C-alpha cells in the first residue's frame, strides 16, 4: 500500500511536474500538513512564490505564486489583393 506522500511524489514524477515547496501550510493543534499544493509544468515558469507569515483562516496560510504563462507568437496575416483601378468591365 502506497502512502499518500509516496503516491504524490510518483504522480509528480510520472507527469513531469514541479511541486512549489511552501512547506507546511495547514496547521492543526497537533499536526502540520501540506494540504494545499501547487503543481506546475516547469520550474523555469515560476517567477516568485510566497506564503503568509502566519495562518490567516482556519489554520491555512495564504499562498501566492507569480507564474509565466506561455504566450503563442502571433504571425502577421498576409493578404493578397488585386488593383481594380485599371480593370475594364468591357
């Protein structure tokens, strides 16, 4: 039987993902957990990440990431037109 941690690590590895490491972000009276996780497709797209200094609601920290999205390069549309100024209808 796989532990949830082992299962999570294998899932991340099999899908070539990157885990943003915030550390423990959910706190209970007797334990701290990684309840919320951010998985991204490439570490190079992660520009910045932050965790609040202290939990702010129900034992959860506020998490924030600055992520660089891929933006496709737009190719200029080419069009060909005819010059009808010298066109004769006869």
